[in-house]
């Protein structure tokens, strides 16, 4: 009887050892792939590790990487508000949510502790300009904003917004539209010279260049509107708009003075100055 019990115990022990050996072999087969072969996703993981310069523990799979990127985007979208400009007394503050592009797609204006969000665009590369001035003569300072909406070679576009303190907007003439209507311009070529004439305010100005100075002269005369800058002097709004005869030549500048009339800011005077270094 005792021999039978011992035989059974020995058999169980041998079976257990065999089972452990089989499990170890399976484990080795899983954890130690054959030389020259890679587990699925191993190459991508190694590339990610090499790119990030981190240890294997920090490597993400492709799916995990996408989830991480989505999380980063969501975190950026929900990030802290960016202050773009403020008045000296901080009664007016312009801000926006962080943007992953070159443009903020909405701006928030705070005036005297109240705020409102507008669907205005503004470049993330150029700070907006902000002034407080009584531009309409009602004895209350309006908020004047100049936002950069585009820039590049021979181009810098500014968008003007003028707000009353109750957030209603004061309409204003577009300087480029006014100049295109009032400017009389022409272009001629003679004896190797390209000559542009600009007539504004009853006066005619002539700009002459060597034809070889540029390979991209404008055919239809001088152009206004590629570059617009605004400024405030006292309580008066001005716009500066250079004339342009090629992407890189600006022979003069139109200075537009605004005044308030008929419920809007209108261009009341235009002065043209010739550039010493076009």
C-alpha cells in the first residue's frame, strides 16, 4: 500500500516538472524571438525610441502615440488664455485662446471689467495694437484695435476695429478702397526708364526707375493696399498706405486722416509724400 502511494506521488511530481518545462519552453518561445525576426510593431517602437532619445520604457505604440497627440491638442485648446494687448490702466485687455496655427480665430475684449468675444482673426506673429481715444468726438474714449491679418513679401495687412465702451462697433472707411477710387495712376516705359505717375488731392507725382531694377513691375500703375498701418495722434485716427510699383518698390506713402461724420469714421484728408529710398 505504501509503495502505491509513493508511486502516485512520484508520478504527480514528474507530471508537474514536465508541465513546468513545457511552460518554460512556451515562455521562451514568446519572449525570445528567433534571430533576424522582429515582433510586430518592434521596428516602429525602435524608431520612436531613437527619435525621442528615450529608453524602451517610454516608447509608445502607434495607437498610444495618436492618443497622446490628441491629448496634447486638447490640452493646448484648453490652455491658459493668452493676453495680446492691454491699455496702460488695464481698463481694456485683449486676449485669445492659444492657437496651433498662424492666426487666432477669435479674440476676447474686456472693457471696464466686462468682456465679449468676437470672431476676428489676428496673426500670432504680430502683436495687435490697442489705443483708447475719443475718435468720434462724443467725449468718451473708444477702443481702437489694429489687427495684423496677413503678411509676406511686399504685404502687411491690418484690420481696424473701433469699439464703443458698450461693445458696439464704429464703422470706418477702408483706406485701400478710398485710395483705389481717388488715385489716378499710369505707367510708361521710355529710354530704359519705367515711369509711374500718382495723382492724389489734385497733385501729380512722378516716380522713375531703371527698367532693369525689377523684373516684376506692375502693369497698371501704382497700387495701394498691399501694406496698411494705423496710428493714433491725440484723438485722431490715421492710416499709412505706401504706394507700390513692384513687390519690392514703394516710391511714396499716402497718409489718410479720419474724422467722424454721418455716423462713421471717414477719410477726410489725404497727403502723399515721396520716399527718399523707395
